[in-house]
């Protein structure tokens, strides 16, 4: 016994004094061995610590001689049970053996003390043969595994058979598992004098890699066949031929099929290597003299060489970088011997997505080619080649990259493998890059180019690109590298941001040395504008720099922002400014002094005078002084000033809070300042006018300011964008303790618009800093809020509307995120017109009436990102930027809930059909109550308006109308319930004028305004009936009603359809379906007139049209042709001869080319719904007519 171990032996030993006849028969039953005792008992054998197995129980029987024996053993432990039953005969010539090894419930994780080997194995191993090396080996072995588990992978009915004889080895493998099956055969011949040759064939079906590597990323179902032949027993570096043919498989749920991979490593007679790869990922060859490790070393030495070159050069100017450089040198020194390699490569990149999926890095797309030479070894490296990418992308989440038609040619010489200053002296580098599109994160470089030619410390470079379709830049210059400094000289520099372009007026010199980065007199010009920059920044953060801007045109801020609203305001700014700034101190504590001067500052038609501004910043305090003043010679000079101290942190280092510092003392004063300046800041209004006078004191800080003072606006006016109406504004705005107060403030209509229109504003606005936070406002009074000038592109109605607040006025409550107007409004006076929602085009030709010249060099262009176009067979992902956040505006949260009640004269005109022949409209006198509501769900109008007395409906004739309009949501599309009637007379006997009877045509209008439905009724009234009872007419009611409407008038009886003449009936019947759309009368009369022209051969006249014949202002149109000219004469000539429209069109290129036309015309337009006044236009135009 020893420690906790106890071994018991029994048996016999014979012939102890004759070793060649020594015979043993030894039995050990239930011996106990503690694994922890073995390293102590036999310290020189370095036995690992297997104490985790727990006590071992051993049963052993040994019978025979030392060189010819039979052994039977069983070992039991926490790791399972292992049994051995075998015999061995050792002779002078060979070793003979035969045995069985069995394992029951073997747990390898106990043996190796690691869950990586978690298992439950039940195995049997059979072996019989002789020999121990390939020359003498003649053995058969078989391993069977059943009902087992390894790393939670079930294994069932698996076996391995190995046969070795006559310098060859043959193996058969069969592995069965729910996570896949493998069958394989291998043969190796060791009889050759040089390298052994081998053959391997395997079939894998349904293999799931996830449980094997314990990573769900590798969840798969792989089926493939593998064949490999080769020489030597290494994976690389020796001749081999590998073929992998995938069958229907999937990886991460992505299926693929019929995929073949070929890998060949060849050697020629001079021992040069050639690697051939054929696969869906890449095709190509590598040729030269190299090993696999030498290839890896050559690539690594290139990357490390450039890293060392950068590090060594940076240490010259930045001593703090030396430690990192020394660390890099140590890591390279520890990497071992650098193997020589000389490789010529020719690769075709086809689809790299499988690599990114298999190895779990961001999705990589690359389609292109790579050709070149790579040399590496102990002395250093060199390389040259060309890489072309038709399209590619790298979908990294932080900085995605996209490529389209990119070509990179490069040449590197004398890249030393060891850290040395001589690398800088000997390096030669040439780079040429061209790309249609290179996308990095949210930035797209288009038509990019880069040229570098560097040799032995000196080089030239040129770079150019378009950035995001808004910025274009180019630069060319030289670089000079020495032991003490690096100098970059930009001989030319050009940049264009949308429409503003800058170019260098002289070479731009930048020097990097141990004293820092120094810029020497950079000067950029644009027209007469000049930009200067000079200064120095060292690596300890000390700064000394100056910048100047001269003759900057203030309207050029147009190019800074692409917002149409911003640009509209920017274009109307006027004046020039000069700016000078000087920065000293350190990045942590800078001192900034700036001065700005502006001459003749103006906005639209308002001039503000000269602007001066000064700033001095140090120690979190900025002393500022801004003055805007006109000369005293101006009759009413205006002025503006802002002077004091603003606490702010302008350090160039990251800080937690730049604004929350106390000590603000600022005074803002205005004297007769033009209110038009606020056009820039309030997009909902424009054309501001008036004078602002007052002053405000500001204390506290920029986060929580305290303001006190007041401003008064006199003779103010503005135009409200949403309705196009001008208003007058007068009053006082006061600021006190975080509130904006309205002690006296009113908004009025102009005298010409509405004399009584005035609304008084009261209440206050609570501020959060300088921004409005809460609204508590009231409004009382009445205003004209809609007139005939209010028709805009976003409105489907116009007219006149006067609104009056209820007894309690209107309340405006809420915040920037959510605000509401609540109250009641009385509609005092209104006449609103709803034009037809669907317009009918009844002209026979088209023309371009206007030519608009567009300056696309300054147009607002949205930011773009790279989109990589995929090949048809490859689903290539687009490199897209994160969508730009749409900033929430005040109107997004603005809403209202208003009770609306009609009073006085409220009328509405709804035009359903604007065709002259069948003009159809409803003019209604309205009264009722409704609720108008707008919230995040949209705008709704709920309620019913009654159509009162005096309403009428026009459909060929004027009908008396009654009924209601019911609003159920959309304010512009009410439900219609209208009954309209027209009364006339009819002769029962056309030959007897005394046979007159009454006729009533009724129209029942239902549906909604966007899609009205009309039901026509027809009835007769006996003139002798005192009750005027209506008798419905039978037969073709609709056609009789239309015929009656077309032929009747207040003084003339109408006709029913059967009473028309035969000619009239035929024409009416042929065009009956078009009567509802209002083309019947026009076509009827125009056809008759044209027949008359043809029969009488009237010269020149080619066409006559009559429109709206039943109305008092009928249209007539006549077309004549004289030589090559076409003359059109027409208009409502029966009402007023001055309404005549005349157009003369002459082909510029003669009769054979009638597309390019010169036209002179006089046009009278009195069909404008918004005005009863006729408008005469005289014009001449040159246009091109497209015909199809």
C-alpha cells in the first residue's frame, strides 16, 4: 500500500533462476489505486494528475513468460469501465499480438478534466497481426462504437476497419449519427522511395456542424462527396488533388446545391509550385516557389512592413508613440523565422458571401479579379499587381463599404522585413486607383482617382472625386520625407460644394515635425472671395492659428443647406462680410479672438445697414458685441445691438456640458429694426414688414436663461403662407422670468380685405431656455381667413370665409410636441367654391405653353449612398446608410377641436362638371353646426349642414335645391342628400299653342362630392289642377328629361325625345351616352355647321365648333388655313365682341415640318372661378410640338 492506494497480488512464479524459462501466473483482485498517489510514487515518470477519476478498482490476471504472455484486466472508475483480453509473442524477428479492448460507459471528460470531451462511449476494439513499422506491419484492426454519445452527439452502429500489409495501409470508416453520417475509404502506399502516395474517398450526408463546434452559427445540413489523391502526409506543400462535390445542402437555413470545389497543388520538374483553385467562391492559380507557411509569411510581412514604416515615421514627430513601436518590434521578433516565397497569383473573385457566412464576419461581396506578384523573405519584400472589382460590398455595421467598377494598380519595392530607418530611404511605392463609385458609411465617392509615385523619400500624388453628388474635390502635390520632418505641398486644390467652388491661389504647404503640424499660408479664392489659413498645432495640444475670410457674399450661405425653405430665404440675403479669427492657447484652454464686418446687409427689399461683430473667448467666457446700424442720413435709421458676456465652453476636447455655466450678462437692443428679418426664422409667414423697438436683458446661463424686457412692433404686416392673406400686426411682446407675454397684441385684416377683421391675442408662452415649451394663449375677435387668392396647390377649394370666435374666445394650449386650439367659431360670411375634382380634357392637341430654364448646378440635391448592383445569380446586398432621421416640426403635433356654427350669409358652390355643354354645379345656402377636429390620426369634420332656401343646382338649367350636406370625416368630401327641381312648359300638341302643360325635371343627388350620383325624374302638371299635383311620366324618362332640358327655356316650351325631328332623333340617339358628360349639344351644332361649310365649299375654313349654345354666353370656334399658317378665331363673341380669341401659328421650317412653330395670340379668359372679371393676354411663343 501507498497513500490511499492498495494493491494485492497472488499467484506463482516458476523457473526464477532460468530467465528464458521464467513463467508467471499472477492474479490481482479488487486492487485500489488512488490516481493522486501515482505522481508521488513515481515522480520521474511525470504522470499527470488524474485525481478527478476517483479511486480505480483493478482486476488483473497475467499468465505466461515475459515475451509470450496472456493478460486479462478490468479497470473500473468514475470514467467508466475498460476491459483488456489479449496475448503477445515477442521474438527476435517480430512482434505478434491479438486482443480485444472494450470500453463501457467511458466518460472522456473525466479523463481529460474538460467538458469539451463530454461523452458516454461503448466501444470494442479487435486487433490481430504482427509488426510495428510499415515494412513489417501485417495487421488487421476493427473499432466498433454503438449506443454512445460524444459532446451530446448520439453515435450509433459505427465502425473503423484498418488493414496493413506489404507497405500499404487500407482503412474503411462508417459513422452513423442523427446529426450526420460519414462513410470513407482510404489507401496509402509506403513502398515508394520518396513520398508515400495516398487516396481518400468520403461521403458525408446530413452533417450538422453546430453540435460539433458548439456554436448555433454553424447550424447546417451538409451533404458532399470528397476525393483526394496526393503524395506525402501533409495537408499542403506536396502534390495533391482534392475534389469536393456538394449535394443538396444548407447552412444557416440558406440552401445550395450542385457546388463543386477543386484544389490542386502541383510541382514541375524544377520543383516550382503551382496551386489551382476552382470553386463558386474564387477561381485562380498561384505559381512560384513557396510553401503554405511561406505564403502566409509574405502577406504578413507586407502588412507588418507598412505598419512599421508608419510607426517609425510617427515616432520621429511624436515621442509618445515610441512605446507602441517597441512593442510592435518585439512582436515581430518573436514571430519566428520568415520563410522565403515568390508567388505569381491570378485570381477571379466570384462570390465571397459563403466565406463571410462560414466564418461569421460581416457580409462580404466581391466580384472581380486580382493579378500580380508577391515576394517575401528574410531581407524584405516586394509586390506588384492589379485588382479590379466590378461590384462589391462589406456590410460592416459601423462603416459599410461599397465598390463599383474600381481598379487598383500598385507596385511596392524594398519593403524591409525589420524595423529600420533605412526602410524609409529605400521604399518605392506606386499606386493608381480609379473607381466609378466607392462608398464608405454614408458617403459615396464617385469618379474617384488617386495617383501616388513615391521613391526614396520623395513622391508625387493626385486625388479627385465627387462626394455624395454635392461635393467635388481634387488635389495634386508632392510629399517629402526626411529624418526630422514630413512635408506635404498641395500645388493645386479645388473643391466645389453644390454651387460654391474654391480653388487654391498659391501652393498649400503643410509640415509635420517634432514641433507639430504647421500650415503655411493656405489661400483659397472664389471670384472676389478669399479664404486664408495659417498656423501650428503641436502634439502637446498647443495652438497658434489664424483664419481670414474676405468679401464673402452673404447669399452664398445658400449652398450650406439643401432645404428648399432655407434656400429661398438665403437667396434673398444681401451684403458682403469680412471675418478674421485667431486661436492661441491649448486644445484644453483655447483663447479665441474674432472680428466680423459686413457692409450693406439686406433681406428681400429691406436694408439693415452695416454689421459689426466681435468675440473674445477665454476661460469659459465669451465677450461678444454685435451691432447692426444704418447711417444717420437715413430718415428713420434702424439699429440692433447685442453686447455682453456669454458663458460657454469652447474647448477642443470632449466635455460633458458646454452650455451649463453661470455668469451670463447680455443686453439686446433694437431700434426701428425692420420686421422682415423674422421671415428667415418663421417659415409659416413671409413678407414681414414693420418696425421693432425695445430691449431685453439676459442673465443666468445658456441652458436656463432669465430674460426681462419688451419689444414693440409698429405698422407691422405679414402674409400667412397657408391662405395667402396679408394681415396687419401691432402690439408689445414682453419677456419676464422665462415667459413671453402679450400685454397688447392684435392681428387685423387689411382695409381692402375686411374692415372689421381684428383678433386680440393674450396669454403667455413658457420658455425652456430660449425655446418655447408651453403655450397658454387666447384669441378673441373675427378675421377674414379665406379669400379668392387663397387657392393653393394643396387646397381643393377657395372663396371667401369670415370667422368669429365664440364668447369665450379660442384657447391655444400645449407644447412643441403636442398643441391644440380649442373653442367655438361662428362662420359670419362665406362663399366657398369647390372646383371639379376630376377635370375633363376635351382638346384635340397639346402644346408647351412655357419654357423654364433650370439651373441644375445649384439645385438642391439629396445625399446619396452607394448601391451595389448584384449579378443575376448572386443576391448582393446594397450598402445603405441608416435612414436620415426626419426631424419633428411644430405642425406635426399641432391640432385643434373647433365647434363651427354658420351665421348670416354662408354659401357653397360645388362644381361637378366644368364642361361647357353640361355645366353642373350646386350653389347652396347653408346653416348648421359641426365639429372640426385634427389630431395625430388626421383631420375630421363631423356634422350636418342644411341646404336652405335660395339654393340652386345647375345642370343645363337652374334647379331649385333643398337637402343637406353631412360631414363624416374628410372636410372636402361631404355626403350629399340634395333634391333639385326645374320647372318648365310643354305643348301636348305641337300644333296647338293652347295645349300647354307643366313639366318638372327632378334630380336626386346622393353619394359624396368626389363621386356624386344623380337620379333623374320627370313629371307633368295639369295647369287646371289647383293642387299642382305631379304625374310621373312613363317611358324613356332620362332621355326625355335631357331633351326637355336642352330645348326648353323660360319663354319657350320644351320637347321630349320623340317630338324631335328624325334627324335630331338619330343624332340624339347616337350620342345619348355622352349627354350626361355634356358633349351632345356641342357636337350636334358643330356637326351641322361643318356640314354646311362642306356643302357650300367655303374657302380656308376647316372647322367650326359651337360650345355652351343654350347659355347666354355661347362659345364659337373657327379654324382657317392660309398658306402654311393656321388661324383660330373664337370666344364668347355673342356676349362681347372684345372676348374674341385670335391665334396665328406659322411653322418656322415650312410646310414639311410643322413641329417647330411660332405663335402669336390674343386670349380672353373669363372662365376663372375666382373672378368675374375677364383677363386679356397678349403673347408670343416659340414651341416644339411632339406628335405620336
